[in-house]
């Protein structure tokens, strides 16, 4: 009887809840919630929810992160990196490419095609290499440390382009014909998406096709499309033989269906098709990879040229969203980390070799701050790159995380390269073969701009997509609101709504408890200091979940227009992810003691940035009483996270200026010349010689204290030291070698007065 009574009571409460709470709210939400467009729905449906879902939960399960297998290259992949990739890097002369030829040499183009650099993602059955995402990234990253022009040339066919789209969506006939040709380099592909009127708003492309019938290729009355388009910024466009094209398809005569507007569609068009205008070039800031516009006016192509055939009409936006992660998660992070590793290796050496006031410039605290940022960001960036690639190789398609790594790794590259230029000074601003960072500096805006402009990626995409896609309840609520069957929709809405309410209450209490206790009683397995950082991140993840729901509750649909608040929420999510990756990197490397300063710097930087983003969000939340209450819950003891300490700054600076296994581990994967005819080779040689001679120089200066060599410089000191018996001939030899190497490194390129006129 008691069981029956309890069941009746529960049923009565559920009925009351449906009638008086869920039903009125569902009616209200249906009235005020704007209809979701097809392109928005396809963007949200694309990809998978991965670690971002754990961070949104407010209670991340760290064991799930720890259970992900360690990433590793196969034997074939490592051999390709050690063999053809190393050989390609050796062939590249960046000054020749960017200044003299404004193109890759013919022999480089041939080497790239013949060795399968364009086929890293293509299956072996079609003649490709079928590499993992990790191997793909490692190849691009290594080439980027030698020549950004060559790296971009290699990466584009392996990211968003015809090969990827064919593999995922092409008909068997299309795959059988095109994939082997792409793998052999018989076809050079490009993909045309961006229009003069549609950049980040790619869904608003004005390019169109009209379904019609026309004679084509000797056949009568072929069902096809007349395409009109105007594209720009298309990488490999000037040399492409196969054009992937995005356009909106219309069927005014209803030849393929009842709807006139058939949506965004993708097609493959050989560039020798009559009416295709292609071949002209843009010049992207002297990096000079092949990039240019293309267009067509009433170009007729058969309907069978649609990627995937006529059955894929109107599915283009979803196809693009599903494939976009390769450009965002693989290629651009590889370029960014390549620049970061080059900076860490080269600028660390330069700061030790270059002297001012009789001291290496890396011993000045102002320079050390810049060096610490270079080393700390490099460690964090590489950790995020590898963790994201590992997700891809384990079957995930993390669309939100791909946006995070695209934005933050390119932005951190910008900070690293700017710091490098500050340390180099005049040697950084004078272009020439010896300038190791000049082209990277010029390339910064390119990575910032492509695959979704960074400003919009931060302010609209990361949190805007993440909140709906990764939150445990929001997507379910929106689906319930859009449900055609009202009764079914009401039941779904009721479950999601009350689940969301209890979720909010749990996060409210958990956040306050974790803040009061500093999360010290939150159990996490692992060793210190990683375990302690996991505890702190658990606290901030709970606070992030609370802030997310607070913003949604107080702002509602207007949050979509509050881009500054959305951007700060996106920053919190991003730094939670970056810190997670940094900790995981340290664990996978088996807790190396010499890397501890890099771990601490990265985590403390992220914690401080999360705190700042939360503080700024609460300052700008329109509902002030709610903002004051939530601030008390999140920061009951005030703001307790601080920037990385000066001690860490000094340790990381010294880490970069001294050869070690840790420095090698941080910069693993970059191209390291074995000779001194390249600037990085000169720097490595000079660093070794300067350090070998350091004890002799110190002994000499102490013995000759007060001695002023005048115009004789170091040679005068060496001669005086020999005369006085302070040093011997072996010591003198070490000093002369170090001085010659140091002077060679700090030389800056100069040119004849008629420089450039030969062009």
C-alpha cells in the first residue's frame, strides 16, 4: 500500500510539474526562441563532444583523460619523417623561395609530389600514405621550421580539400578516379570557399548554381548546373588542376525535386573546364605560397560532378563542418608549434651568445620574462597540439576543441614571435638569409585570419558552439523546443529542464565548497605537482559550469549578441583545456624534473587567465545582484591565483639557454641543420662553443680585473692572458673559437646599393 501511495504521489507531482512549470515555460520558449537555421543545426551536429563535455560538466573525470593511450608514431611514419621530410627540409632555401623565386623550385615541387607529401591522408589502397593525424602534424611542423611557404604547400591538400571530402563523402567512382591521381601528384587540388562578400560568414556565400539541362562533352541534354562564382584567398589556386567549389544550388524548374533552394553544395571541377578563370596570384605578406582568386560565369558542369553525386545536393555545409577540424586541429597548430619550437631553440641560443655590458642578454630580467613566455607557451602549445591529435586518432571529431587550438595556438605563436623579435632587435627587422624569425613575423596574420578569423572564433564560436554542443542539457532543451510533436516535446523538455535545474544547484554548492577548501579534499589520483593542479582545475571547471548557467539564465537569448561575455566564457573553457593538456603532457613524459618549471609556468598562467576572465565577466554581467552573489560563491577568499613567479621566469630562461635533454624534448621535431651554413646551425654551434669557453673567459676576466682591452677586444685579452700565464694555448683556442662563432651569429645581412633593382 505504501509503494502504491508513493507511486501515486510521484505521478501526481510529475503531472503538477508538467502542468504548472514545464508547459508554461515550453510555451514561452517556443515563442521567444528564434528558429535554428539549417546551417546552424548542421554546424552544431558536426563533430563529437570529447574533453570539452567533461569541462562543461563542472566535475571533470580526470581518469578518463588518463586512460587515453599515449600517442605514438608508427615505424613507417617515423621513417618518413627521418627520411623524405628531412631531405625536403635540406632542399629548402627560404630566402631563395620568398625573395628570389617567389615560388618553390621545380625540383622541390617534384620531390613533394613523388614522395607522397600530398597524400598523407589518402588510404594506401589508393596509393596514399594513410598517416595518422599525429604524423601529418609532425611532417607539417618540421617543414614549417624550415619554410612556411613549403609547409603551407604541403598542408593544404591534406586538410580541408578535395581528398578529405572525397574520402568522407565521394561516390566510389569519384574516389577510384581522383584519389590515386591526387596521391601521385597528377592532380594539384584547391578548395574555393571564401568569397569577397563571405569570409567568416561562409554560410552566406553569394556564389550559386542553377540546375538545368544542356549539351556537354558530346552528349545531348545532360542534367547539370550553370555555376557562377567569384572566390579569393584560395591556396594552391594558381597551380591547381582540380577545383573544389562551394556554392548555393537552386532548382527553379524543379528538375531534381520540389524545393527551389537546395542549399550549399560542393562540386569538383577540373580547372581546364571552359569558363573557369584561375591562375592569378595574391602575395600573402612575402610568404609567397601559391594563393589566388578564381571565378566563373555560367560554367556548365554535370550534376555528377557534385561531391558524392546528386544525392549529396544541399549537404555541403555539413560536409565542410565535419571536415574543418583537420585544418583547425592539425595544420594550423602544426604551423604554430613549429614557429614556437624554432623560437625556443634559436632565441634561447641567441640570448646566451649575444652579449651586452659584458653579459649574455639572457641574464637580464627583462629578457628573461620574454624567454619564459617563449618556453612556457611552447610547452603548453605542443601539449595541446598532441592531445588534440590523439583525440582525432582515436576516432573523435572535437569541433569545439579544434576551434580552441586554432585560436589559442595561433595567438600564442603571435606572442612568441613578437617576443623573439624584441630579443633579436635589429637582427630581427633586417630581412635576409640570416634572419631566422623575419618570415615567421610576416606570416603571423595569415594563421590568425584563415580557417575562421580569430576575433570571431573567440567571441562567437568557442563558447557559442560549445555551450550548445557540450553542455549536458542545453542541446536537449533546444531539441525539445523544436520538437514537432508537442506532447513528446513537453516530456523531453521537462526532463531536460529539471535535470538542468538540479545541475545548477549541484554546481552552485560544489563551487562554493571547492572555493572554501581550495579543492584540497577533491580526490584526484596522480603525483604532485600535477595532482594539485587537477584539483584546482576541478574547482574552476565547477565555477565555469555555474557561470555558464548564470549567464544563460540572466541574459537568455541575448547572450548570443553579448560577444564580449561569450568571448570570456570561451577563454575560461580554452584555458581549462590548455591546462589539462599541459598536465597530461607532463604525466606522459613520466614527470621529468627538469620540465617542472615549464609545467608550473603553463598551469599558473592558465589559472591566472581563467581567474581574470571570470572576474571581468562578473564585472560586466548586467544583473548586478546576481553577479555579486556568484562572485561570493566563486571567490569567497578573493582572487588567489597569481602570475608565474619570477623564480620560474629565471629557471625557464636558463633552460632555453643551456643544451640539455629537456631543451631537446621541448623542441623535438624541428629541423636542425647539421652544418653552419644556416643560421640555426650557426646558433647551435656558437652556443656549444661559448658554453665550452665560459669557464676560461670567467677565469681570464677575474685575473685581468681592471684591464681595459680597448681596440684589441677579446683578442687583446687573450694575448695578455697568455703573456701573464693566466691561460694556456688550449684555453686560448677555446676562446678564439667561441669569439669567432659569436661574431658570426650576430652578423646581419647587408646588400649592394642596387638591391632589388634586378627585379
